């Protein structure tokens, strides 16, 4: 029983470390998406447009990220980082629940 508890605690610590690293990888991937697609940047010719027009153009630039082949590796990084973050969070919660119950 004691070996099982120590194994579960080590597994929880590993999951928390993975969660920490994947969280910052997700932040970095989000930053890369924003900078490479220029989704938040206001172009010089867009400054005279209304707020709705500027938001629509920024949305279309981000939509290009989801479709264009040039962003394939960035999409993999972005969605992989989100999956790793959510997965490690869920697994650490599950392991904590199991450790409490035993």
C-alpha cells in the first residue's frame, strides 16, 4: 500500500511538471500564432476603418491560420500544446483523486 501511494505521488508530481511545461508551451504557441498571422496588428490602411471592419479583417487573418498550408507546423504546435495542457491537467486530477481514495 505504501509503495502504491509513493508511486501515485510521484506520478502526480510528474503530471504537474508536464502541466507546468505544457502551459507555458501553450502560451508560447499562442504568441507565435498571433505574431505570425498578424491577427492583432492594425495595418496602416486599416486605421481609418471602423472597429467592426478592423475586427473582421483580423478574424480573416486568423482564419487563414486554420486553413493555409504554410501554417501546418504551427497548427500542430498550437493544438498539440493545448491537448497536452488539458490532458496533463485531467490526468493529474484523476491521479490525485485516486491517491485520495486509496
